[in-house]
């Protein structure tokens, strides 16, 4: 039987939110054939016991360490049969799904959400990634659900604060595309890893998530590589998903450092080699201003190109 969807949920100490997320998936269209995998990053709140007791149809995996978002997602993706670029896919008795979905445990998906997203991607085979409209508890749009790539120019306006001062400007508001109506379907550079549906063939072309990104930036990097491989990325607002946002990250002091580190890694990997030296030095200065000593240490320790 062809499997429509493989869902990977990475959890760290968000048991109660994870329960609601899994309930929302269970209430979805039963005609969407799916395999749900929860990879738990060494939680201490009983998350795995809850999953095993209340959702026996969900595969619960205990990661002995908190190896970060990318590493845990890759565990789930490999279980679904996906492999790193240039590596043969793992042979499994389970059929490889047509789509993979990275889903945060602090989300709730509407009953028709999975079916609608799949139907939209089925209708346009050139779409490699799609993401829905994400709204937070206060009803406001999660701005991360549609983004442009953080090129040096885009980030320059963001660091200066002009993206906040002039959110409707097509020049200054590019990072979160705040100049666009949130209800209009749009081809974008990236959607957010909180709900990121990816076509099987796109993963096979681009490979898995880059585990150098511990948390943050891995979704942008994945979208960058998938777009390089010739696929489109679609923001699809006809599905709205609730996103509590930062439910786990606000409890971990490492996340602030990792956010700035991810900016450095992405720039170094994709833009540093082609950026003129004066602009390159300005980018480094801006990154260090935000990242401080921890980022300086990271830069000194890692001088080799990616």
C-alpha cells in the first residue's frame, strides 16, 4: 500500500502540548495514510510514557541525548527510509511515504489540514516543500511561516531594524515577507520547520537536514538546497495551523546562542565565499555584535569552509 505521509515530531519536555498535537492528527482525515514518529530528545517530563500509553499507534523513539532538532528529525526521516544525499535509501518493510512532514509538538492541525496540503502538492509536482499559515495563541501570524533567504542585504535591513519600521516595504520587509497579504498563496524561499511538508523526490535529491545546525536555520538550509535542486517552495494559507511557538526553546538557555550560531553557519555555508570583502567584514561585525563572545569562539574554532 502506498503511504501518503510520514510525520516526524521532535519533542523535548512538551508532554501536554504533544498530547494535543497527536490528538489533532488522530482527528484528521482517515483516508490519509500516515506513519507518525515521535523522536524524544531525552525529556524528563514523561513525554514518552504518555505517547506509549495514550497513542499506541504512534512510534515513540527515545533519543538518549538532546542532539538538537536536525539530528532528531534525521532519526525519524531515516526510519521512514530516507537517506543522506549520495547514500542508498534504507530498505524497509514499510513503504516510503510520498511526503514527509516535519511537525512541532506545539502545533495543532485542523481535521482537513493534512488532506488539503497533500492535495495541493499533488496538483503541482514542481512543489518540493509546502507550509501552511501558522497562527499563534493570540491569533497573530507566526511571521516565520513564509520567508526569504537571509542574504547579506536582507539581513542588513533586518539588523538595522528597518524591517520592523517599514514592514510593508518590498525592500525592507523581505525576510518575513511582511509586505504580502497573509491570506494569499505565494511561492517563497522558505517555510518554517514547525510544519514543513516535503516531497519524497526532493529529499532524495537534496538529502537530509544538516546536523551542524543544532537548532534554528536547518529548515532554511534545507529549503535552500531543495530549491537549488530545482523545486518550488509554497506558502499555502488555505490551511491554518495553531503554533504555540517556542514552547520548548524558551526553557533551554542554549537556544539564544544557537540562533546566532545558525545565522553564522548559514552565511558561511552559502554566501561567504561570494561576498565582497568589505561587505563580508560588515556581516561578521553585525553577527558578532549580536552573538557576542560565544559566537566569536565558534568562528575561531571553525575556520574551514562548509
